[in-house]
């Protein structure tokens, strides 16, 4: 009996070796993560599977929500006086920062998965120790049952000896009675009643003894049935124990394979992450170049719009001044015609007044000529500015110098129809500038191509985000599988 118990204890203590081997095969990342909150919760509550499952559910909820703050040093902010603002560069979009935070969160989740694997292995070791303790208690109980069985057998043998002694005594009594019956056959008739009464008493006593023997045999049968039931229970417990040991070994092997698969998956994700980061850097450089081009094109368009608006304002001012000058010329011609129609017989005072008025009229005419010349120079300057001709600018400058020299002596006469010609030329140049805005369709095409590239970049980042979400879902499934295996192990 003791040899059988020792053999069973040896088989029960065998699963501890795969646990130590599994612990030796854990990756370095999992070995460094023993101090995590989930692992501390798993180790601190070895005998309460409800609290262990609650800690695992809280950890999985944190993983799914992604509420862990990222490292503040991972996203350096751009200083207010950085060169990026001086050159018109914009900071990287928020999607890239979120992508980097998601990637770093992914690495932390992988480390957490390794920690959970380590905690599950430690929990498995605790279960194996508990199993050994239960097996030891079972062997002690079996030994106790064997001792009780031996005691019952000894008591049964003693009781059986007592009954056999009593039966032998009864047989000796029967023999004595038979001897007495043979001796007293002569007195049979006289003692018939006594004999019949004695026979009845003996038969009743014999019946009582038979009843006692039947009860003893029934007790023996019940004891044998109990012994048989105990043997069957022992066989069933032994078979269930062996099945449980085999199941634990298979679960440990599956956990080792799962940990290896997760480590391989982690290496693959790290490689893909490095490739994605390189591609993201290239895309970010392309986006920055495209943003620079957009800023340059916007500045050029804004300058052209301002230039066109300024030219239109100057043209309106020239038109207004031209109309005012025309009104003044008409007024002067009317006054001159009225003066010519006046009476010729005037006094000396009227002649003096007429001469003074003529001088004032001459001065006003000179001022009108100067204003016409200035308007003509401004129109020519606008035309030369719109044409972008340096020679025209030099001509305008010479004309302005001539204008300044003529202000002291006499006004320079504007050639007949030259102001109207200059205005028509200015109008034509403005129309050509307006028509020249149509070639900006090429700029729109460039803008469309730029928007297409930006859209393609956003689609690539969206595809990368979907890939990371798929990997996160696979990791969540693996964690759920580990939790399910742990719950099966606790059952």
C-alpha cells in the first residue's frame, strides 16, 4: 500500500518540471516585466481566481481603451521661434503623432502580454503545488481508510471467532442433551412435556442464533460492498488524476507554443513597424515639400491679386482725374467765349481787369496742362509697370524730370490724343492681365495633383492605422485565449 502511494506521488510531482522549463524559455522582455501591476495582482492572489479574473479584465479593458498616456518626451513640440515658422513650414499632422503613440502603445501591450504569460506560468506552478498537496492528502486519506478496513476486518474475525465458539458450545450442549435423551429414554413418557418444552426452547434459541448469523452475514456483505465501493472510488480518482495530469501537460505545451508564436509575431511587428516608420518619414518629407510648394504658389497668387487690385485702383483714379480735367477745360472754353462776346468799348479799368483775368486764366490753363501732364505720366508709368519694361520706367523717369523742369518755366503740352491713347493702352494691358489669369489653370492642376498626393498620403496612413488595429485585435484574441486557458487550468 505504501509503495502504491509513493508511485502515485511520484507521478503527481512530475508536472513541475515542464513549468520550470517553461519559465526558463520566457523571453528577456517578459523576465524584466515581473513588476507590472497585473503580474503583482496575479501573484498576490494565488488562491482567489475571482480576484485574478477581475485583475485580468481590468488590464484588458485598459488595453482596449488605449487610455495610457504616452511618454512626454516622445513628441517634442515646436518652439514659437523655430525655423519652421520662418520658412513657412507647418508642424507634422496630428494623425502621425497619434500613429506613433499607437505604435508605442502596441509595444507596451506586447510587453504586458509577456508579463501576463509569466504570471500565468507562475499560477500554473502554484496549481501544480496545490495538486501535489491534494494528492498527498488523498494518499493520507487512503492510508487512513486502509487502516479502518484492517480494523474492521480484525473486528469481523474476532466476532466470527466468538460466534464459532458459541456455535461449538451449542453443539456440545446438543450432544449433551442427546446423551441425556438416550440416558432418559426410559423416562421419555414422563418427561414428554418437559422434552417438548425444552425442544421448543432450544429451537427458539437456535432460531435466534440463526437470525444473529444472518445479521452477521448481512453486515459482512455490507462491509464487503463498502470495501468494493471504496476500491472503485479509488480507481476512479486515480484515473481522473492521471487525466488531469495529462491535460495539464498538454495545456503547458500549448502555452509554450503560444508564447513562442507571440514572440515571433512581436519580432515580425517590430520589423514591419521599422519599415512603416521609414515610409512615414519619406511621406512626411514629401508632404512638407508639397506644403512648401503650396505656400509658394499661394504667395505668388496673392501678389498677383494685390498687383491687379492696385492697378485697378490707379486706373480708377486716372479716369476720375481725367474727367475732372475735361470738366475744367469745358468751363474755361465757355468763359473764354463769353469774354470774347463782351463789348469792345471798355474802360482802362476793364482792360486792366481783363488782362488780370487773362493772366489768371493763363495760370489756370498752365495748371491744367501740368495736371494733364501728370496724369499722362501716371498712365505711362502704369503701362510700363504692367508691361514690366525697364526702358519704359526710364522713359517715365525722364519725362517726370522734364515735367519738374517745365514747372518752373512753362507747362509741357500733352500731344493731342496721347492721353486717350495711353488710357486705351492701360485698359488693354489690364484686360491682358485679366486674360492672363486663365493660364493659372496649370497652377490649379498643380494644386489638384498636390491634393491628390496629400489624399494618397492620408489613405496610406489610414491603411496603416487599419493594419495596426487588426494587429491589436489579434493580440486581444491571443490574450483572451490565454485567459481561457488560465480559467481551464483553475477549473
